[in-house]
């Protein structure tokens, strides 16, 4: 389906052209974006060849199990869709439906594992993990027959105590997860997201965009061709988070027209999108840009900035590749001087086993990690301290885990890590990064662990002979520039 055309008695003939898997609909207030989504839902929902899920902007209620919702859904599988089409603010059951959607996703996930080798796979890691990576202060985990919300310190949080942004994020993520898990390869699968950015801080809006892409990319390409997501939004942060993907197209809904022509995001917008993704944050804080090589690094430094209580003052910007990082460095060097009197920006690259330092590019100070990649810092003393464990204790737990899981696909790499004199500082350990956290007895996302550890060392120096310090893995120059501390002790 590259085009969609239908006739609506209320708004007339509607035509959507050159569709992609994700189609972002922009337009001013009152232009008819929401009305268009509801019309698509009404036209397609009753047709056998379509499977349609509509997510209304009226997302009220509390993310917890509700017996009335369970009963209504068991008696009428179309009940939730009918309630949402009513789009009534008085309905307070949306997030209870989202809770049920996440439970349905769990069931679908477990069924898919029945006929495959499921070693090393779990709903907690594969499905709740991506949701948790969007959250900064809480995480969700499986707990008995339900889901449990906890702070990063492990304290239980009641669903009605969540912030509005956290509650929105969890509910939306659950809706998308349920939709993706139930994709029918024999139908056109349509997800309609009406203003998913409501109540979310720009950072959360951007992370939700990355989450959408992560889930969409998890679907086999042949099946993905039958998935169409429509998003009505005003959010520049969300649009810019999606801008780098070839799966995304953007169109504008005009007041006087029901024809929306979608087009891929231009290369120019892809380049400048990170700088304009969070305009309010930039104008308020004026924090220097920190160009990072990948999404993992971006999440780590976002967490570090939040956990530091204002001591780490950088604005993480994502580059999708080393080449794009170089382009953004040059772009910043050329452009920032036209905006600021005393421009300053930073760029942090993976070590990738390459020694040496990097020269500045204009106003962009460039650093190279003194380890292979940011996840290697998980085995530094400060990260282990965040996990409430020492290296000796971790080695003991790791050896016990290997004995209990001899057939796991990453046993060899884990053994090498536990036995290495340098803790595999300059070796790729991406495959075991979350396993390291799990062996230590924590359910925190690994990015949160590293981010919290970075926040804990701001303003500190480290002994020159401590080769397993987080600051050592980060490197002297980056530690001084990014963590605002004094020079290392002589």
C-alpha cells in the first residue's frame, strides 16, 4: 500500500500518497489532523483486510489492572476500540486498557518462543527493556502475575504516583508493543497515534521516537511492508528523532485539503534535526552540544545529566554513524559561531581499540574514549559501586552463573571478561552488557548504571595508578571537559 484513498461523509474524499511504514502528519491547530486519523479508523476498521488500532489523545486513568476492563474485553473484544472511538475525556480507563495491552504483548511474546531456541531471551529484556530505556527515574518489571514499577533505587512505586510524563510513556509504549507483537502478516496493520507527545518532556518525546523505530526494525522486512503507522503531532522533538530513518515520511495536512502527500525526510533536515529537536531545552539552559556516536551513548549522557543535579551541563546530540559524527562536527564548527559569541561544543567517539587523541575542529573539542565503547565502563569500580558490588564479588557471581548456564551463547565472552587482566577494556563486550547488570543482581538498564556512575564522579580526581577508574576509561581530556573537574592528580 503506497497510497490510501477513501470517501468520508463528513470531510469528503481523503487521499494519502507515497506512504512509508511511519507517516508523520503535521499541520496547524484545526487543520484536521485528528479528524483525518479518526476517519481512517472509521473507514478501515470494518474491512477484513485491515487490522486497525487507534490511540486517542484522551489518555486518562491509571496504568494498573482493572477488573472491569478485563471483563468488558472478554465479553466483547471490540469494546476497547469502541470506547476509544468515542474519544470522551470522561473515560478514565485508557491506561487500564494499556495495562491489558502489555499483558497481551507478554502472552504473544511467550507464544512466539515456543517453537524457537529461547536461551538468553526473556520478556523482561526484550520487551520491557526498551520501555525502561525511555525512563529516567523509574522502571517496570515482571512481578508475579502483574507488572511492578520501581525507582532506580529499587523502591516500589504505585501507578498513581507516577508523573504524567512517565505514565504517558509507559501507556503509549505498551500500546505500540501490543500492536507490534500482534502484527498479522496477512493483513494491512494500521496504527493511528494521535498526539503521542501530550504531557511528555521533549526528551521523552525524542526517546519515544527512537522506541518506535526500534520496534519497527525488529519486524522482518517482508512483514514490515504491511505495517503503517500514522502520527499526528506538533512535536519537533519527535519529528527530529524519527528524521534519520528511511522508514519515515512527513506530510502536511492543510485546512482546505484532504490530500496529504508524504515525502522522505530531506538530507539537510537529517543533519540539522538534532540541533532543533529540543529547542526549549537549548534556549533555557544554553548547554554546550555533545555529539555522540550512537543511541547507547546518547541515553548514557542523558541519564548522567539528569542524575548529576546540574553538575553535568551538556546537550547530547545523536550521530547515526562515524561519518555523520564527522559531518556534525564540521557543521557545528561552521554554524555555532554565527549564533554564539563564544561557541563551544564537544564530540565523544568510541575507542574502538584505536589509541591516541583527537584534535579540535574549530570550536568543537573532540575526545576519544580510553576503552572500546561506553559499555566497557560497566566493569569500572564506580559502575560496580552503583550496582553495590565489587569486582571480586562480581567475578564470583559470574563464575556461578556460567556453571548454571553452560549452554548460553555468550559464555565464552563472559569467561574472557572475568579472566582478563584488563577487564577487556579494549574489546567489544556489547553482547554481555545487560547480562553484566543482571549477574550483579540489578534490573536497571545498563545505560542508567553508567549514567549514574558518571554523575557520581563529577568534580572528582582519580589516583593515577587506578586503571579501573571510570575516569580512566573516559580519559583525562574528556573527564576535564565533560565532567567539569580539575586536572588529574600528579
